C-alpha cells in the first residue's frame, strides 16, 4: 500500500535513509520540512503486507512538472519491485495531464538506480559536474507520461 508519510513512520524511514545514503542522508527535519513546509513537497511511503514501511518516495509536485527528490528501499527489501511500484504510482499521478515531465538527479556511480529509472523511460538529460561534492550527477528526465 502506498500512502502519505505519517509521523510514526519517521523512525523507520530514517533507518532506511541512513543505510541508503550515509553521510548525505536526510534528517527527520528534512522529511518533515518536505511534507509540512515546502508547498509543493510530498512524501509517500510503501507499506508492506507485514505493516512495515519498506520504502518511500519524496517529490516536488509543481503545476506543470514534477521532480523526484528522494527514493529508497530498505536493504533487505530490495529487488522485490518496491521502488518500481513507487515509480509506477507516481507516473500514474500524471494521468490527468498536468505534468509535462518528471526529473531527478542521481549519482553517476549509482548504476542500480540509473538502470531502474531507464527501465521506466527516464533518459539522461545532462551531466552535472561535482553535483554531489566530488561526484558528478546526472539530470534524468521522462517526458512521455501518457
Ligand atoms: C535504487 C533502489 C531505490 C531500487 O529499489 P528496489 O526496490 O530494489 O527496486 P526494484 O526492486 O523495483 O528494482 C530493482 C531490480 O530488481 C528487479 N526486480 C524487481 N522485482 C523483482 C522480483 N520480483 N524478482 C527478481 N527481481 C526483481 C528489477 O527488475 C530491477 O532490476 P534492474 O537492477 O535490472 O533494474 C534501491 O536500490 C535503493 O534504495 N538504493 C539506495 C538508495 C538510492 O540509491 N536511491 C536512488 C537515489 S537517486
């Protein structure tokens, strides 16, 4: 089940966030800020059949486009299609035709994520030099949202 992030999810989210991103992990405040302060910020979680949060997706919902700001799945729940389910859900949101594109940034070395995004029709639009400090990033985008 995919649903809005609840305060009670934060502990589990931070566990997944820290194991996924280490030093560049978002904090509790970052998640709350995205949900409660950023006007176009959204955070949804994937709740597994056992009732536990297995992954989450944060994005910016602008009027004419969207941007994925965070996506992670618990280590022990990877390769089960959870990130795919979250991406499919988000792409489904564009069915009303308001978004012209969905973009995201990813580390050039994050081959797992890049492969996943490409499978969903995202393409590399630009190389962002030193976007992650010493590591370059790719701007990826998907326009065909039909
Ligand atoms: C990138 C990330 C979100 C992918 O999450 P995930 O839930 O494992 O992704 P999925 O299961 O949907 O897809 C991953 C792979 O599993 C495969 N898979 C999906 N369901 C499967 C199943 N039932 N059986 C076997 N393989 C399966 C997919 O085909 C996919 O293969 P690919 O590597 O060729 O793309 C996860 O690895 C992660 O959290 N990484 C750390 C954080 C991160 O890098 N986030 C992205 C930042 S931009």
